[in-house]
C-alpha cells in the first residue's frame, strides 16, 4: 500500500486518536487526497531530534483515518485522526513540494485480551491519567478498560519512553512484552501506614 506521510515526534497506535493542526500546503493537499478514498494517510514517527533539530523517520508508523474536521481559532484547519493499523515502511519517496510517500506493509493489530488481576493496575492508573487530562478522555469516548491491548497502546502513547524502545515494543506481534515492561514501570501506590 502507498501512503502519504505526516512526520511527527509522537507515537500513535491502533485506536489511538490525536488532534492535528494542518497549515502547510503539502499537508492540506494530503488531507484533500485522503478525503477521496478510504486509504487515509500515515503518521511517520520521527526519531528524537539531534543537535540541529533534525530526526530521521523510524520504519514503523501508523495508518490513520480522519474522524473529525474543524476550523481552529486562527482559521487553520484542525483534524482529529484515529490510527487503524501499524505499518512498516518499505520504500520512501519525496515529492517536489516535500510531501513524503511510502510503500508500506500493514501489520496485524494486537489481539484483544482481558487484563489479568495483576495487570488491572495498568487500567486503574490509566483511568487516573484520563481523569487528570480530560482532553485525553474526550479523544477516547469509548474506552476499553479491560482490554489489555487497548490499555497497553494508550500507555505507549502517553508515557515519556525513549522512542527507540517504543518502536521495539510496537514491533512485537502481541501486547505481552509491552505489558510486562509497563508493569515494571507502574507499581501500585503504597498502602496508608506503609513506609516507602
């Protein structure tokens, strides 16, 4: 499949949503094209910038569909996109106006599975994050708090993990390795009276 790419420094995984401000002509063109068929476009994930503010594209990204259009206060186009699949870039071409297009291989989504009682802490803590940041909750009106794949993917989007490591976890065929990693990072609050 061939997709136009919007390079960003964030990671987005299937069913994740993010609002975007579109103003460069090449990306306005990309959005217009995306409205003509159901291919959508790709979010290309950038490495952490170097000393010159430059970063290369990672090989893994996410195909997205547009779920909302709106006009921002400054008159610019605003859209909200939702990731549908992960992809691996096979070939990259830059067009005259700088728009990147990639031949991509779509990857299977992680299978839904229930969180175990031990893993429930990840859902509980994510709900706290959504409570603290209502803009995140607004983006995900139908959260699946018991779905291990859904919860894991939302954590990988919001945690400040090194991009290289997020890419490694994204490349896994299931959410299990990422779940284990997240459990090692997020421990339950100590009970009242316990020393810590």
